[in-house]
């Protein structure tokens, strides 16, 4: 049976991990500032809301992304959005959000994100945009 590990919220619109950029003058690759800022926010939220929990065991991750409802949406569509009937099909892509969240927790929640053995990620609309992250330690055995 799985046991509870950690749950925390990342405020604001979900953000994807951006691809590394290449500086033609120096010949070096670098991580874009937006990615660094978002990963630092994730680390800060984890530490302030969860603390120093860390595992070397297998982990199940559940990431729920809540996008802000567009202002131009009709009342009928807004109701559907708030009840989970109408869901976001806009960027960023779920796999890139997961990459951003899981990479930033390396060395903090777990040794490496290769320990993630199960991942569930979904998109919804909400009045306040945020990302909810749940981590469960998976116990060994059948």
C-alpha cells in the first residue's frame, strides 16, 4: 500500500520547462531565466510547505494543473470550465510541466526523478491558477 509523502501548491499559471539556449558568442548552453525562476519557486514552495522530507524509495507523483479561466469566455462555458467539463487544451503541454516540476525536486524531495515510477498529470480551469503536486512513497512488495 502507498503512504502519504507530501503535498504542496505552486501559485500562478503552470509553466513548462524551456529548452536550453545556446549563446553563439560564448559557445555555451544556458537555462533560460524564466525556467530558473519557476524551478526556484517550486523548490521554495516545497521547502516552506513540506519541509525537509526526502526519500530514496520509489515515488508516485500526481500533478494537477489549474489554468485561469479566460476573460473572454461565455458564462455557459465558464460554468462548464469550473465543473471540469470544459478543460484547457492550450500550452504548455503536460509533459513539459511535469519535467519542470519533477526536475526541480531532484535532491530535495528525492535523490533523482528517475525514482518516479508512476505519474498522473491533468489540466483543469479554476478561478485561481496554480499547480498542485502530490508525492507518495511507493512501498516494495506485491
